[in-house]
């Protein structure tokens, strides 16, 4: 994915939220529940995820960017997404489980 033609048109941004959370994706300002909210479709592995919504007071900063920049900067690994968004991912979007047993602790001092 080297250009923004693979993503639908719209406004893209890097969004910083209180709680040390950053999301990159397509954004829009919408009204829900009688309040203005940020709608963001986070990018993950080159695909837009379903929209999530944040109230204005949760937003620390928004840096508008091109879809090309969003594609270049978005998370490729699940640890790059907040737990609430990871919980909604379909199993096909996650990497396969690592086979093998638990690693043993190396020999050493026992406490």
C-alpha cells in the first residue's frame, strides 16, 4: 500500500486521546446522543475498522494528515490498538497463535 488510492475518500488524522491513546484513521465530526462527537475508523493492517466514537473532552489533539501518511503510520500489530478496539477485532484480523509450550525460566537463583 504505497498510495492513498486503496482507502476511501475522507479526512484522515492522527488522534491523541486522554489516557495515552493514539489512533490513526478516517475521521468525521458527527452528532450522537445530542452531542457533537469524533467518529474515527481506525486503520489496522491497511484496513479501516468499524467506527468508534469519542466525546470532545476525550480529545487531546488531532493532527490532520493524508491517507498516504495514515497508511504509513498506522499500527500493524494488535498491541498498537487500545484494548477496547482489539476486543472487537474479528479472529481473521489477528495473527495466528504461536505454537509451542510455555517457555521455561532459565536455571538460577530461586526466591
